[in-house]
C-alpha cells in the first residue's frame, strides 16, 4: 500500500472544501432571477370616455421597455415615458380597445370600451 500523505482528517477537510465550492458554484451558474411580472396600464383614453375624433392614438405605460405592444392588433411604439399606439379608427357608437404587451412568452392584456361620436 502506498501512502500519499492523506490522513482521514485531511481527506475529510479536502472533501468539505470541494463540497462547499460545488454548493456555491452550481446555483450561481444555473439560476437566473425571474423578472418582475409584466404590467400594462392604459392612460389615454379612460374607460367609458366619449371621443369625438378618429383616428385616435391610445397611450399608456408598460413595465418593460423591451416588451412589444399592440393596440387593436396594430404594433405600437415604446418610449422611456410609456407607449403610444398607432392611430386607430373608431366607428360611431361603442368601440372596444384592446392593448396587448408581450415579453417573450409572457402576455398582458387590457381591454376597455369608449364611445365615438362625430363632432356636431
């Protein structure tokens, strides 16, 4: 038998250090923190508003500037101050406005109803 100078005590210390390194390294290498949930707010118009002009530009905020936003299916633009949708055409009477924000596979939707009447 060859003695390499490793006593049970030294071997236990070496194994403990190796185990500690593994316990610290594995989570750091494989875990990423989850981003906060995607939030979406429509700031203009408000639910139930009466609107007298068409086309109309919907505005709001989205929590992630890297998300994409559509308003009634038309892609909007995101700025540091929020988003604005393409001018959407309204028809006389009640109109439903649907805003969808998407980040990867996460989607958040807000829907509201406004009334359009032509100015007299």
